[in-house]
C-alpha cells in the first residue's frame, strides 16, 4: 500500500468494532465534541456546528490515505467514540494514533483499550508500519494506563504545552514499535 489506494476499513474485535463513520453518526459526534467533560483530554478541539461535522465526515473518504478515521462501536452496534491513524508516513513507516471514547458510561471498561489494540494491529500487520506514536495530556491517567497496557512507552514530555481550563498541562509523547521476529 503506497498511500494512493482508497480502502474501506472495518476492524472487528471482541468488545468493539472499528468501522467507517456515517452521516447518521453526526448527532453523537456533535454531543461529544461539545461536551467539556469529553474534550477535557483532547489536545486540540473546537466546538463544531452540525454542518461542519457533516462536511468533515463526507470529506473523510476523499482524504488521501494518510489518515484513517473510524467509529468505535460496541458489538451491539452502539457508537461510543472515534479512533484513527493520522499522518501515515509511508517512507518512515510511522503513524500517529488518536482515540476518543465519547460515551462516558463506557469509560474505564476496556472498550478504548481494545480499539487501540485493533489499530496497532492494523498499523503493523496490514499497513506494514514500524512505529505508532501518540500524544496524551498528563492529566489523562486512564488513557496513559491504557496506552502502557497496549505496549506504548514514554518517549518524552512537552512541558506546559497545552492550555486547558485555565492552566498549562504537559503533553506526554508515547510510542510502540512493531516487534520483529
């Protein structure tokens, strides 16, 4: 895969499936992106209007395959969040992972962990990438635990990098490498 093909990605798991986002998902996406409790852990976000969110979803399929953004849904087909691989670098074989579980009742129950594991497996085994990176705010202890459980290691820290809720937070850099052999 050299980045020029357009492929529909569906990743099945035991607790969650990762599937393309649909226009019918806009209501939930709007609720999450405009919920301060959900967005408190995002490095960057802007409250969005419904038209902007619809346009964003429609343009996902038109993007070059350097970005793959998927819905995270339970096996009962309840959409609970989004996850993706961003900025795929085909030359260096690296990518940045992002995830947000918007349905708060699913926090801390392993759904995000499985979604992260599915994306890592896809990045290494299907896309043949060698390294998956991410950034996480230092106050997001639940996510840091999830990432470490999925094999991520801390690479560094950008001190007082992100301004949230009246204070500057550290941004932790993490990565996991594909195991060879």
